[in-house]
């Protein structure tokens, strides 16, 4: 997923930095934690038939979004829609996850939420495009797993404890899921 790499390498960081009025370094920190966690949450949700269908429907809905210019996409991204997406992806873990990312990155909870809310529809749009390209050969679980394990996410290795926490491992205090979120 070259677009994930481009997102982390500058265009996405710059666009979110302008949108949130935060230094690019702070945005990059939140993104380096947030992208794997959002993908991990999607993967966790897709582990059930209902969750996979719900995510697949969301990908179809977002597949028509033009993400060829990441900066332009992020400039016009709907924060309310993004907040709904992160609520579905993270479910009852949302507050704890935002708090952990905020503490790890040094960015306020409000700005962290805004960054995640900008990233969420972009990730769905990128995945939706992959779903369209894959046709009947598309395997959502494989794609999410490859993204989670490093499909273009250059900085993922810097936050194993935070990601592990969300997924039930790691050395930080695990985040307990209180409900099965639906996408």
C-alpha cells in the first residue's frame, strides 16, 4: 500500500498539520501510533462474519473517494464522519486508546482525536480502492494483516507496546473491549 507510505512520508502529515495547526512532528507521532491501531481495530472487527460484512460495506461506501491527492482529500475530510468511524472501529476502547496515543505522542486528546478522525476515512478509502482493484480475489483479512504487519507503515516498529495493548498483548496495561464495535 504505497499510499500508506506516502501518508506517513509527508503529504498526509503536512495536510493534517495545516488542518489541525499542529507541528508536523507531532502529527507524525500520532499517525505512527494511530494508523496501526486503526488497522488493528478494523482487523479485530473483521474477525467475525458480521464485522467483516460491516467493514466490507464501509469500504464499498468509501471506495469511490478520490485519494489520488492525499493532501486534497484530507483538506476536505469530514471530521464528524471520521469520529463516527473511529467510534465504530475502536468501540468501547476509544477513550483509552486516544488517551494512550495522547500520552505517548505528547499531543492533547482533542488534537489526537481530530488526527484520528482525519485518518479514518482516508484509510477506509484506501482500503476500499484496494477492494475494488481486487475484485473477487480481494481478501480483506489478508490485506488488513499485511498492513498491520508492515505493509508500508515505516514507523510501526516504534510503538509495539501501544499496538500490543490494543490487541491484547504488549507491556502496557491492556485495553479491555467492552463491546463489539460495528463499522
